[in-house]
């Protein structure tokens, strides 16, 4: 099963205990194949630096960690579906280019779509519940 996380899932997982951090732990033990792109990682690191004031060394370690537990995708599509926040299109592009089965996000602009290119768009808690049923 291929899964794309939105940057907000990574940011939450790296800053707080809870469902997103549990999902990251599951990705690390290959419970599913986590897909990411340079654009998603860049946005995640930018948020950690600017909003959470992470030191450069910690950001480097976080990027290394996320890179080690995910497969890097080079998006072969350019989308303009989400007008309000164009950065959200990078999540959809990664999901589509990787053939992801699920896109996991807390972003309402993405959640309202419910599905994109065959991938169901779910909140972290919904995705965790789905994994626990398997």
C-alpha cells in the first residue's frame, strides 16, 4: 500500500505525540510504503524552521529521517486543482505520480476532495483506524 503524507502530518508527527507520530512510526517499520517528494520535504523543513524555530542541525536530522523511511517521488504532473493554497497541489501531484492508495492530511482544502487519481484522502485518525482493521 502506497501512502502520501501532507507536510502538516509530518510537522505534527515531529512536534507532538499522537496519531501522526504513530503513523510515522508505522511507516518506519514498513507497515505501508510512504511516498514523498522534494517539494513536500522542503515545505516541511521550511515550516519547522520558520514556525517552530528548529535549529539547522535538527532540521537536517529530520530530513534524513523522513528520507530514510520514504520513497522519493519525482512528480510527472503539474496540478492546479487547489486554488486557495497552491502548495496543496504538490501533495496531490506526489500522490498521483506515486500511484498512492491514500493521501493523509489534516488540510480541509484537500479533505473536501475525498479522492484524487484513485487515492482516498483521509485524516490521520481515519487512516490509522483503517490500518488497525487490517
